[in-house]
C-alpha cells in the first residue's frame, strides 16, 4: 500500500508577476485589423472560424486607425504590458480612448436613433462589448488549448456548461440548445466530453470555447476523470483524444462551401494574405512584412506579391484625381522594389521630414491600397495614394500597367512633415 | 502584473520510494494537479462573483469583477517539475497584495466614483463634468468632478454654482488599499483538494 498521505500538496507558491498565457497572447496577436466594408456580420458568420480568428473586425467599422488601436490595446491588455502612460490598459481606459478616436474620426452612426446603441461604434455599450468579448475569447481560447493537452485532458476529460456570471435577463433556452447541439443532460446538468463536437455546435460563433453567445454569462467548468467516469461518460481508464488538431484541420476545410461572392470579398479584403484553392481558403499570415524580412535576409530573392484588386473606394478616389479607371487593377509588390525602398527609405533615409520605414510599416501598405485618404496623379502612369494611420502619414507611389492590369509599387515612405513629395 | 500560482510536489514526495516508482510520468500528475488548482481557483472566484459586494450593497451596477478574474485564470504551464496557474489580470495582484495606486504619467489625480452612474466608467467619457474647487490648507485645489448649474467666476471661468453640484468623482492623489484576505481561497482548502487529486491520480488503474 502506498502511503498516499505522504503526498503533501504543500508546495504551493504564489508570486506576483509571471507571463500571460502564450495561447491567449497568440489569440489576439495573430489578428490583422480588417475593415468591414465588404462583409457584414451575417457574411462573417459564413466565413471560416480560422479566418475570423485572424481578423480584427467589428461590424460596419471601416476605420483602420480605430481597428488598429483596438488591436493594439487588446494585445497590451492580454500581454500585461503597460501603455504609453505607464499604466495597465483596462476596460474603462479602453472605452474612453476608443470613444475619443471615434469622435475624432467622425464615425458616429448615420441614423441618429442608433446613437448610444450597439449599432454605434462610439457607444459605451458597443466598446465594452468589444473589450469583454475579445478578452474573454483570448482567455477561453487559452484554456481550451490547455484543456486539450493530452495529460490535462486525461485528468479532466469532461466539462459542464453552467452559469458563471450573473445576468439581469439570463437566456432560459440553454438546455434545449445544448441537447440540439448534441450534448447530454445528466442529472439536470449540461455535460459533455471536452473533445465533443457539441461545443462548437452550441456556439453561435462556431468555436468550442466560451463565449457561446453574445453577452452570455454561461461558461465551462472542468470535470475530473473520477466524476466523468461516475457519470458514465467514460469507462475506467478509457483514453480521450485531444481535438484541437482535428478542429484546426476542419477550420481550413470549412470554407469549401463559400460562394464566389464571398471568395471575392475575402480576396479583396486580404489579397495574398489568403490563398483560395478549390473553394478552400488558407491564411498566409502577414505576408508583406514576412516577405520584407526574407528580402533583407536573402539578397537574391525574386518574388512578387499581390494585395488584391482595387477597392471601390480606391477606384473612385483615383477617378476623382484624374487617374485612369483602376477597376479590376491588381496591386503588385516586387522584391526588387522592396530592396530599393529598404535602401532609400529604410537604412539610408536622408530626408529629415521622412521617417525610416520599418518592417511593421509594411503592414500598413494594404490599407493604403484598399482605403486611401487621398490620391494624387504625378505622371500619366504614376500616382500616389496617402493614408494617415495613427498620426503617421503613409505615402505610396504606383505605376499603372494597362497591359496586364496591374499597379506596381514604385516606392513607399512615411512623412513626419512637409509636402508629400520631395 | 499577473499572479502566478505554482504547484510543485517534488519536495513533498522526496524519500517516498514507493511513490517515486509510480511517478514515472510526473508531468501527468502535475497536469492533474495544475488543472485541479485552476478549477478550485475559478470556483472560488465564481462564488465571489455570485456573492455580495461593496458596490452591490450600495445599489451600484455590477461590474462582474470576479467573473473576469475567473475568466483570466488559466493553467499556463505543465512540466515534470510542476504546474503553473496564472491569473492574468493586474487588478487581481492589487487584491492579493494591496498597495498604493498613483495616477499614471501626465495625470494629477485618480478619480474615485461617488455615485452609481460613475461606477465602472472613466470620467473621460462623461460629458459636462466640471472640477469642484475647495480651499485646502490655504491652497485651492480640485477635490471632485461633478455636474450642476454653471456660473461664470470673477475670472471668467465656468464653475459649478455652490449648492447645485452633484459629485460624480472624488479626486485623490493616491489610494492605498489593504490586501483582500479572501482574494484567494483558503490555502488549507486548496491543499486538501490537491491532495485528493493526487490520491485519485495514484489510485487509477
């Protein structure tokens, strides 16, 4: 007989500090700010979770500065980083700061009846919803990832769906929804194995971690192996297979049913950041910044990248500036131009009115292309697009090629002050 | 700043050779214990969410602080040496350890809500707030932010007419908070639960 009482779980250390969950940080950091002009909330629901998880998106918000700041502050909050004032970002500051940007950018609702409602991106209710939803998402994603660790899963193979936060008007139909999703109600409790498909069926967002609906106070409580076995969900010693590998595979396949319209919208939004093959979309990451990094490391690299076709906004502003119709024109970046930009605008930027282009700045380029503030014609084939993002004025010059309907990036810089061109 | 709770049984089992031989896979045991710690901590925080609070006793709107702490509590690391549960919310460290809070760079005062409408909201988003000035130790200083009838002072500045003000926030230069002794569950309870989990683990076929 083993002296079980010898196990003294006394070594519990409590310490301030420590790292945030890398999964929670990853969940926020991998997102790219995306403007929603091309897809509404309903459209987004049809798009695979894998892509939605990689887009920082808020319904009917088309302002890059706002989406970028939302992304930045959430990332700081989840990573436990202090902001520029040396304080941790919290919900109240987030709401105040985003509200200020909304006012500065004039992003109020068109219909005055929507002021202060969830349709108003500047309302406290909407901004709180964004904060709470996204921080909850990040933390719950992290817990889901750890719950699928084989050792953790073996020790805690099931979970109960129950109320974890009080709501003034709680939803009462959860038991029906739970059984409809394939879950089992055991002794009045909503319980299933961690690796069951019940969870993503239950979620209006199609994800197996909370929140399962907007502003829901329902969450998950892990159940030990002993309790799971006593409830008859597993046989003694029966192994449980982690699900996240399968789930990820399913994510990439789940866009197969996307119509051409959605595929086109995705391509317009993300350009080469996603690849659509046989109706399946796969995320490629921040390919421009990645390519720039490869260009710096490999002087012989020859490659070109497309960032999607001209948006309606770009076409219209270009037309107003006297640029030939850009409808259907594809934006292309070549490694040779990147190299030149690195030399002229990166390490050797001589103009004191211009700031050095860094790898991060390249992530702004798709937004300059898709949603410019202004367009200026320079020569018959050359034109400039500008966009101010978070106080920085980005300027990109392009050459139009009528034969293959492309616009090629010629140069890219960011201004501190002074006229756009030298 | 997060709070980390490390569960490490390596010292506790030293010298128990029978146990050592059974613990060929110590990561699995640590995973069970780490997850148990997460479950117990979250249960404690959820209980506090559903219990009374200072704000709710005043009839102020619930901010779901403890639900957010439960949500931020995650098993973050498991290895042969132990497991770590992280409570990833800087407000929790303040609850556990207490301490003095000062305004961030560029700010003079902290705003302490005085009424329900101000609770859980930044003063920056409330329109029409005006400083309420008082003489303190011979010095004029802002003591609160409020709303009320505005009059123009002799110097031409708008100010709240005395007697009409509603104070929304008190302005203070710092706040010192004592640790909350119930921020964490009782350690004896937590140890007992971990011990039960370890026994359960070892009793498995």
